[in-house]
């Protein structure tokens, strides 16, 4: 029937237009829904391929961002552990290394304060000992 064909054509055109609009979307679900709707209505393969490629690229990008976030969290956790170990050890080089690792991991400076304080105290003690030894050698 003519009305049915006209309605089907309008739906197809609306789906095509929606698909074109969501191609730049950063929302994978919206893009996936538009692709599914277009497939259901019988949109041609070229248009679907473009949308599927955009969806695949978006999903790869999201996965990469998630992986980078997880890696940063792991790096920060290792830096936190290194700070705790360095404080326990009381070794100047370990304290300094832990502070560098914390900065590289992007930890807030508040998380490094205890380590900095221990390092300052140790350097003060070392300085006092060096001064005492020098005074005794004169």
C-alpha cells in the first residue's frame, strides 16, 4: 500500500539522518542503538559500515582510557607502598626515591608529607653528626 511505503521511506530517512547525527557522538550506546535501528530498517551497508567503524573507534578509545586509568591507579598504589616502606626503612636514598615515585605517579603532596618529614629529620641528624665529627677532628 502506498501509505505503508511512504511511512517506511520516512522511517528509513529518519534513521539515516539520526545515524549521521550520532556519528560524532561520544556515547557508544547511542551509536549502537542508531546502528541497530538502521539495520532493522534495511539501511545500506556503506552507511552502516561508516557507523560501525565509528563505534569500533569509540570503543577502542574508551578501552584505552580505561586501561590508562587502571595503570595510573596501579602506579599510585605502588608509590604509596614505596612511601610506607621508605618511612619504615629510614634510608635516605629510599625516602628520596619514594618521593620521586610519588610525584611521578601524581599523588597529592599531602600523601608525601610524612615521608618528607622523616627525610628532613634524618638529614638534620646527619648534618648534626657531620658537624660533631668535624668539630672533634679539629
